[in-house]
C-alpha cells in the first residue's frame, strides 16, 4: 500500500462511511432474520428484505460481516484498513456469485439483482474506506504530496 495516502484529512468521513456500511449490513441481517424466519435456510425466499431478495443464510452472513465491520471501525488503529479491505473483497465475491447464479438452483443465498447491486455498493464502499483510512505517526507518514512535488498550494 505504498501509494495509498496516510493520515488523509478526510479520514473521519471515511470512517463514518465504514460505520454506515456496517450498520446497513446489521440492519439487513436483523430484518432478514425476522422476515425469513419461517422459510428455508437456503434457496429463494418469497419474502423481500428491505426490497431485496434474501434468505436466512444471507441474513446471517450480512449480520456477521456487519458486526465485524462495526467492531473494527470502532477499534481503528489500521485494523479497519485491513479488515475493510478483505471484507469488501468478500462482498464483491458474494455479489458476483449472486449475479452468476441468480436465476438457477445454485442460488443458495437467495439473491436477486437488487441484492447484487447493493452488495457491490457496500463492498466497494468498504474497499474505498480501506484505501483512505490508514494512520501513522507524523514522523513516519512523510510529507504531503504537494510538499514532495515542490508545490506550496
């Protein structure tokens, strides 16, 4: 991560974005557990969760990932940088699986296209958060890019 900024001035905003992404996953997981509690564990559910397809398995995964994101965002200390990056990539893989198998019997997560789009958005948000939330002591961070390039403004 040599080209990623350290001590970015908008880091608090990116941490809030990570918190919002984690909170959405927690809400989706809890509402999904409530709405699909009587349905099958896997497969397509007739119930919609926040306007998206889902089932108990996807609700449990969303709840677990959301709680992890909230915990690592609260801890910070560059743990959120690594954790958000890997969890974001995992959500992109989950969304790609849902996109590939959304109209087949292999759709064990019960995803529809709306769920895939939201999963991609949350995954990309977490990856973006991981790129801009790294911190380091001022002595190790180096000079800002403008100073290194000889510009004053």
